[in-house]
C-alpha cells in the first residue's frame, strides 16, 4: 500500500513538472540572470560603502576618547 502511494506521488510530481509547469525561455533566463547580477553588485556596493563609512565614523569616535 505504501509503495503505491509513493509511486502515485512520483507519477503526479513528474506529470506536473512536465505538463503543468511553465518554464521560462532561454532568453528570459539570460535576462533574469543579468538583472540578478546587476542587483547583487549594487547591493554589494551599498554594503561596502556603509561599512567604510561606519568604519571611518568609529575610528574618529575612538580618537576623541
């Protein structure tokens, strides 16, 4: 009984992945990869600038005391 439920689950999962899922085209995947790469670089740059500014502020704060 358990084996038939597992087989049914696998068959339904396969059917959904092959017939019911809409997959993006190759150019859509490439465009998405470019957008994610650019967004990642921008976020990394913002975090770097924040880190540098906090580091400068903390160094000046410690020099005062």
